[in-house]
C-alpha cells in the first residue's frame, strides 16, 4: 500500500490523517501519471477536454459549499463535510 495525499502537499495539504488515503502502489502510480498534482477542477477540465465525448461533462463540486456553481447551490442532497472529511450535522 502507498500513502496518497488527498490534497497534495504542494497545494498546502498536510500529513494529517484526514488528508491521507492508502491505495495500492500501482493505483497511486497511475493516479499521479494521469493527474500529477492538479487541482480537482484541473482534473475535471483535463477529463472533459481529452477523454469525454461532448455529450457529457465531468464536474467537480466542493462539498463544503464554498464556490459552488449556481446550478448546484440549492441542492439539498449533497453532504457538507468538515476539513477532516466527516459529514457535518446541521445546527
């Protein structure tokens, strides 16, 4: 198994447990071969530009609600997550 940073250290990610995933070495290698240290938005753009037919669009949605595209702002079925990736319970 290989340690993968969900948010790359080069983008301010830490070694905190919530930012780490443990994945098979081959998957980790393939991920970085494809995505490098791109942001989620850059990954979506790359997928849309290079891999999908124009009938589809791959989208990236921030689950903490910040900077959501207007089409997603009123969705009630998207979980809101804390920095640690845990679902937040509404007050």
